[in-house]
């Protein structure tokens, strides 16, 4: 994965929110692993996979919202070509 070298300062509340959500998702994935090892019914596993997918999507939407409002908002208001290019590239990569 290509890294930009940029950082985002997050509040302690935001860090806790993202960490808690990621811990929950990690637990869900461990649960799915256990279901596979215990020969659980495929339909039950698929429902759990869907729940993890939805959790990740929701978390990604929150991160995107934060990115747009905190990281790019001022640059986009200035009609910055760099910010616009970054945003276009981001949307191409996350679709």
C-alpha cells in the first residue's frame, strides 16, 4: 500500500471510537474463524461475513466524512488542484 507520509491528528475521542470499532470487527472476524473451525452452517457464516462487511463499510464512511471535513475541506474551498487530484485518486482507489 502506497503511503503519503502525511499524518492526521485525531482527538482522543476519535481515536477511541475508531479503536473500539476496529476491536469489535476484529472480534467478529475471530468469531467467523471459530465458526469455520466448528463446521457451522454456511448460511450462518455468510450472515456474519455480511455483518463484518457492513461494519467496515460504516467505519469507512465515517473515516471518509472525517477526511473530507477535517483534512481536505480548506484546500477544496481554495479550489486546490492538489486536493482535488487527491480526492479523485482516493475515490478511484476506494470504489
